[in-house]
C-alpha cells in the first residue's frame, strides 16, 4: 500500500555537501538536502534544501520546481540575465539550464526534481 509522505514527520536524514570545487565561484556554499521521496524508477525526487552564502555554476540535467521558504537567491542564465528570488517565490529551472546560483542570504527551499 502506498502512503502519503509528510515532510514534517518523514524519517529522512539530511546530507551536507558542497558543489564540486571547480564550480564554486565565490564563498563556501555549504548545502544540506533531505530527500523525503524518490520514485521507484528514480526519476522523481522531492525534499528540502538549504544553502549558505556563495556562488556556483550549475548545469541542470533535470527539471526542478523550487518554492523558496527563506533567503535570497540570484539565478543568472548563460546570457547573463539575472533573476532574484525571495522567500515566498516559486520557480522552475528546466532541464538544460546552464548558469549560476548565488545565495545572497542563507536560503531554504522545498524542491521537486524530474529527470
């Protein structure tokens, strides 16, 4: 039987990591992710994520929906166009997106990936 998964009571354990050193452009963007759900085929994942100040290059192989709960993030695409997201904002980074993420204020988000 399948059950609904509530993030608040999920037994999932957080993992802490950094982007690969060659992707970090500024700061020390320590990140923590908790994967509350992964589909049986591994293509869909949902969870919570947080990061400290810093900037790094990103290349998305998956599409990601984000709902920013705390902080300020500036996402810059490969053409140099910047978009600022603040707590309460929601956005999607489509598969194939290339650019940078800058954490201006420590951030926390809900996310869902589909690959």
